[in-house]
C-alpha cells in the first residue's frame, strides 16, 4: 500500500508540474471532509498558490466551515468561497420551502453549478478529489476528462481507495472533521446529509430517500459515461 500511495503522490506531482509547464491555469475544489484532505495536503506540497474553491451553499454544517478554516490555515492554502448568484430569499417556493425539499437537483444547480460557472472560464484545469471506490457512478470516471468551458477535469485521487486515503490521513496526522466521530460518512450540506454507521459506498448518507446520488458539479461526468 505504501508504494501505491507514493506512486499516487508522484503521479499527482508530475501532472501538476506538466500542466504548469504548459502554462495552464489550475484550480481545485473541495468539500472539506476528512477524506478530501489528502488531495489538498499533497497539493499544498506541490504549490500552495493554486486556489482551492469551496462552494459555500449556505447550507453547510458550522463544523464544516470551522474545519475548512483550520485546514486552510494548517496547510497554507489559498481557499476561496463561491456563493450562488441567486439570493436565498429567491430560492424559497410558494410553500415557503427551500428547493432541497422537493427538487434537490435544482437546489444544487443554483448553489453549486451556477457559482462554478463563473470560475470555469478563468482556468484550464480543474482538480477534484473524486474516487472510483466512492460510488458506481464514480467508478466510471477517468483520470482526465473534458469539462465545460474547455476545462480539463483532473482527478488525482481517482484510483486511491479508502484504505490508502485513511493510511495517508493517519500517517500525516491530518485533523479529522468534527462530525466524523458522530457517524457521518459523507458530509455535504446539512439538509441532505444523514448519519450512517453502516454504508455500502461512500456516497450513502447523502440525499437519503431521494433518487439522487451525485451533486450537480459532477453530473456532466456521469452523462459522459452513459453516452
Ligand atoms: S446538497 Fe442539498 S442543500 Fe446542498 S445544494 Fe444540493 S440540494 Fe441544496
């Protein structure tokens, strides 16, 4: 396993160096969960100046916001916030409900996809920490994929499995998200996250009871795999 981890780090480093040598503008995005941090820590060792965007939907747990601040400071990351161009009061329907209640795809569109649309044209490479072992959808993702606005989507952690991720976390004393200890396996926005102690894949616990397993940011990659 240690060899696989080192090979993963070496490949990640080599890819970033080669994008930079080609003059490509690079950014990363993160949801700031414990298992997201190896990607960020390695990135901080490659180049701390690469911006890391956090989609501040307004629905996150306060613990996630505190953890994001802690991690950003610990690894010297340039963490930037993205918010929806649609004010929260305009996201409430006639019944007085936010759209995550009845239409989470639209809620993700307003709070994740639209803010990211502003960022994408400014960059050539988008790094995200998706992994094949997180879900059957992500199992079909590729290391590099064409994204919207001519952005190349790069997935350095794609072939890391859960054991490698947690080995890296323990070996490098990475702090844990405060909600890990409360049984949360996959932490997103508070209304769409459930506590799960027994899970079959890493995305269980999100959008519990709804026919939705992927957030709007990665829907285009699922569409690519079923074309
Ligand atoms: S995860 Fe839930 S609350 Fe967050 S943007 Fe998507 S639907 Fe809305």
